[in-house]
């Protein structure tokens, strides 16, 4: 089965959600996203990394270099307070949107 | 996330780019490493795991590029890199850069130069308080004639009293003062103003005080304000200058203050170094006393509407007020036909913040034409550079293909190429600004020759730099876009292919650029030819007098006859053939009209002829031939029978079927009724304007004039005119203590009357030549390039037995075809352009066949010269070398 493209504007939300539990590096985020979506989403690094850099630049994420469990130095992304706030806001909105869409679809 | 925050992080990216780049690279490698490690756990080899990891990432460089372009500040960053890259490219091609910068510099420089004149003359605000509030007062008489902008002194004073309409009214008129006395006397350009002048403009003195309303009273002591420049030049900015006495036309005036730097009067371009109030000056100067009467309209007025009063309201209120006061302000002795139009006149308030100058009307059309001409020159320069870029683009195609293959989008490469072209145009613009600035003095002297009073500040200012920046940006896109799109159109695969070079040579773009250059050059050459022809026609025109060998000295201050002894004294000087006097000299710009009809006819209310007061032998000195009768002589004195000489036009109009000699004229001469006996008929002259038909003219005897009239000495001399002028000045200056005497050749005055034609011929010719050179260089470049590309083909032709002459003919034939198409396209454009300047032409039609033919021949000859070298080179191609080519 073909994988799904990540809907426009939701990648940031998913990145923030994944990072809420623990800091991760880029590859880890990609893997986690694939796993959490039950391999439905096609995670393209060509859009993942630009999103990470933008979020970092906007102060939603903070990055630090530290060794992985295999002792490879990697860039770990971590949620900031501002990132947490944005996550809350966007999450609420997304839940409302998906609820609304579901209602429309089922009501028709 | 504040905006500030954003900027900080954006600039951190830009500034610490090296480190950021390094980290980005590191992060990509980590991704590949960790990913590969995962893959290896599935049991593939290291190499295969890495290959798959890179594939999953989608290419290290590609992802990096996506990150770079999506983050904030990416644009600034990328442009910075593009600029550096462009400079590296330039450094590798200095010759190309030099040619482009020179071509664009000339094109942009010409535009900047003409625009800075337009800016100085038309667009610049006066350096006064809130100039945008100022309005210029105009009066529209009933009917559809033009509104008048000159007013009498009493009217401007009355306008100034309308305080519910205006907070102030500034009346002003340029005036040339004679400053000093005896040997140190000199002319200084100045202004006569009304008392509200400085207050209305809202100026503060640089030193001392400025003139006020109380200085404008007839009994006020004569007070002068000097300009900052005059203070600097004459007094080295000494505070002691305030309170010093200046002798102005023989009367003492006290310097009370200095106007602020940068302000040289409301009369744009005519620096007023000394400013006096008209009212106070009138009490010490007869001529001005006459001038400030109700019958003379000579003052321009700027006004500042009262707060809360709109321009429309002010106009309406003014027109209402006017109906109650006009009667007392218009000269009572004027005939009713002249007075009555004022009763129903309406006021108009035009924007006045840029000041006023006669030069605006005089130079509007020439400057518009010149601006169009330089715009075309720039278009030609653009076409030229575009074809250079195109030719060079094929050499760069491989480099661009590599960049496209490495993940740069087409837009990105196009942007890079556009940045290169705008950089080139910016360097060209910088060069052009320098060029324009360096040539501004020359340009002013060409446009306003010999007028010492005309001063413009052409130093590049915000307007000019803005204009040039806009022009250069537009230029960069104009000549850069087509080559940039063309080069990137093929895409990486095709571009990396060796054959692409032959495929792109089929383009029609390059030849059409040459055709466009030829067409535009033709337009400019035809224009230049028409203006040159106009100047030649005017110079060859028989004006009815001989301007060579005649000196004139305007005794402007004097309003009564000069003593005969003075004329006799000049007559006695060695080298003087004959000396006389005249009230008006040819093309001086000032004329006198009055009323004269054959006796028996009713004298009309309106002026019916041009008048000239002529001393003995004046017609002989001017070498104006007499058709019949005699010239004025010493016997035509105040006591003798009043006599007149009429010109042919007058004789034909009023004496169509009888001999005018011995007939009498009923005339009003300077306000006095006279019966004049006609003693001569003179040939028509173009004394009132070279382009106009000779007006009806009556010469009257100078010695028989009464009242007030101007005098100019007219002297025919032998030998070196400059030396004679100096000798005459030395002889008469001591007898004219209040007037600075200037003795000038009559030919200078005639030349000055042709200045517009001279400027147009000179500048249009220069720009036409520039266009011709650019177009020829463009053609040469194209052909040289074509020959280089077709070396192999030509080699084969020669090897197969083609004669050298045929090869030359083939290349020349291509050139002839391009030029012919260009000429065919250019002809209608040239026709339309010459129709647009028709009113500036003299003695030839817009579609003058000789001019058009000449332009085509010139263009063709230049094209052949340009084409010959590449053609000859093609004919020398050695088939063996050619076949080994590539």
C-alpha cells in the first residue's frame, strides 16, 4: 500500500508531540514518526530537517550536541517552553478540526 | 517569538554561516551513519547500507539546500553568496566586465545627467518651510487664453492683505543690479521682492535679519539681504558684513542680513545674491519707480493659504474679493478694452513649492526629447549587453548545467544570473553617476551658454540616486532576464550533453537584438539629422542684417537719450567704422510695440507694429538694405520733422498700391501722438525671432523720441572684436558711473537665440553617434561570434571549393539582412518620433528624405565596417585547421 503524504501544516505539530516526551535527533524523530503512524506516513528528510531548523530558529526547539547510545555525536532537539505552548494550542485546534470533519463526514 | 528575536536569530545564521554550515553537514552525516547502522542490523553490507541511507535521506547536498532555502534569513544569506560568486566570475572575465560596465555606464550616465537637469529645473522643492503648501497665484481672463502669472506691484500688495485667505504672499522678480562704483562696478544677479517674501517662505536668517513688510514702504531706508554664497565670496562669512553699505545702482543700501544656505531665491536657476524690496528701491531708482506703477505686470507671486483654507476655497474667495478691488488696482489710463477683461478674471492657484522659472517652459520640450533620446540609448546599451551575455552564456552552459544537476532549482540559478546582471548594472550605474557628475558643468554650459546668472546644483541627491538606482535595477533585469532564462531552459541533462552548443545556436534572440539596435539607432540618427538640419537652416537664414563685426553695449539703467558727445567719442576711437544707438537690438528678447497707421485712418486701440528707435546710420551699421529712400541721419534731430523708416512687410500691408515714401503715418510713440513722414523702406529682418515671419516694423528716429526708453550702443568695428570691446568699455565706463557696461558682439546675442537648436543638434548628435557605435559593436560581436561557431562549416565549404569572395559575401549578406530588417522596422518609428518633435524643427519636414537617406547610408556604412573584419577572417579560414576544430 502507498504511504501517505503528511498533510500540509501538520508536520510541526507531530514533531512537537514526539519531542514532548524526550529530546531526540533527526533520524530518531523520523523513525518514531513512522512507527507512531503505523508506517502510514512517508517521512521525507527533505521536509523534516527544514521544519526542525525553522522551529529551532523560532525558539520552539533547542538543540544540543551529545553522544547517542552508540557513542555517535548527534544533534538532539528538545522542546522549549514556547514550543510547549505552541504544541498545546495547535493540538487543541487539530482535535477540534478533526472532530468537526468527522462529524460532517458521519452526518452526511 | 518577537520580531526582534527573529531578526537576531536570522542574523546569527547569516553571520555564523561557516559554523552553521559545518553543523548542518555534520547532522546529515549523523543521519546517514545512524540510518546505515540500522540497515546493517538487517544484514546488508556497510557500503549497501550507506547507499540506502543516503537514498532514504534524499541526497545530502539536496537536503542541505532545502534547509538553507527554508530557514529565515535564507534569502539574505543566499544573495550574499550569489554576490560573492558573481564577483569571482567577474574576476575571471575582466575584459567582458569592462565592456559591459563601459556600455552601461555611458547609457546610465546619459540618463542620470539629463534627469539631474530635469530634477534641478522642474522637480526639486524650494528649501523653505513646508514647500508643498505653497501655491503660485495665476489670473485667468475670460476666454481660453493662457492664465497670466505676472502681476503689478499694487496687485501683489493687495493680495498680501487678504489675511483670511493667505497667511502670506511673496512677490518676486529677478533683477540685475550694478553693485559698487567707479572701476569696481560689476553686475550682480539679484531679486526685487515684496515685504512678505521671506515671512511667507518661512525662512530664518543665517546672520542678521531678513526683509519684512516694513522694509517695503516707500520711505523705508534701503535694506539688502545677501545670499549665503555672496556672503562667503565677498565677505568670507565675516559678521562685520552686517551693517555695511553696498552701492546699488548708485544708491547706498545697508546689508541687514544673510539668507540661509541653499536658498538662492524663488526664481529657480537664477541665483539672487542681493535681494531688495521693490517699494524701497523705487524711491531711489527711476526705472523701478516706473515699474511699480499699476500698468506693469512683472512680479510673480507665491502664497501660503491660511490654515484650514483649501486651495479651491482660496481660489473662490479670492475671485470674490477681486470683483470688489480690481477697479482700483488696474491702471486707470488703460483703454476700456484692456481693462474690462480683468473685471471677470478668475484666480487660479497652482502648486508653487518648486518655485518658478521661465526656463521651465522653455526647456520642457527639449528636456523631454532628450530624456527620450537617452532612454533609447540605454535600451540600445541593454540590447548590446544582452547579446554579449547570450554569447557568453553558451560558454557558461556547462557550469550552469552542473549547478542544476547538483540540486539548485532553475529559479535559483536564474536568480544567481540576475544578481550577476544587476551587479554589472550597479557598477555601470556607479560609473554613470560619476560620469554624469563630472560632465554636469559641461552640460550646463551647453544648455545655458554665456548666461552667468544660471546656476544649478547638479550634485547627486536623493532623487537622482533613487532614479539611477531604479534605472540600473530595471536595466539589470532587462538585459539579464532573457539570457538567464535561455541558459537554464534546457535543464541539466540536455545541458551536459556536448551537442547542446549547436542546438542553442539556432536561437533567433541574438539576431533580433541586433535588429532592435539597428532600428533604435536609426530613430536617433534621423532625429540628430533633423536637429542638425534645423540649426543649419537657422544659421544660413538671411536675417536681414549682418551680425558679424558689430558690437553692442546695453546702457540698461539709462531711460533718457545718451549725449551725442558719447557717441561721437566712440566714433573717434581707432578701429570703429561707425557708431550709433538703438532702443532695441535684434533677438535681444525685448521688443517694443506701439500704434501706427497711414494718416487718415483711425489710430487703433491695440498696438499695430513693432517699433525700433534708431540713431543716425543704424541701418547702414546693421547692413539692413534699403529698398528705397534713405537711412536716418544726423539731421533727424528733435527739432526736425519727425520721420520713420518702415519695413517691406509694413509697406506691403498699409501701402499695397502706392509708393510709401513721402506719405505720413499717424502714430502713438511712447505715449505721444505723432505724425511721421516715411523717408525709407527697409528690407525685412528677423530681429524679433529667427523662426517668425518678419513683423510689421516702424523705425523711428532715436533723437526724436520723448519719454522713457532703453538705449543700446551699436558699433561696427574692424579688427579684433574682443580688443575693440575692451577699448570701448574703457572709454565709456567712466561716464556711466552707476551702470556696469558690458560690450558684447552682436553675434553672441544671435547665437544665444539659437541655444535650444544648438543644444538639440549637439546632444542629439552625440547620442546618435553613441548609438551608432554601440550598434556597430553589437553587430561586430554577433558576426565574430557566428564566424567562430561556423568555423567548421566554413572550412568544409572552402574545402569543397567555395571561393573566398563567396565566403565574404555570405557573412556580409547576413549582416546586410539584419541591418535591412532593422532599417525597415526603424523607419516607421523614426517617422513617428520626428512627428513628435515637428514643432522644434525649422525649414525641413519630419519625413525629410535627405535626412532619412543620410541616416540609412551612415548606418549601412558603419554596419559594413563592423561586418568586414569578421567576414575577412572567415575567408581566411584554413580548411585543415577548421576540420580539426573541436
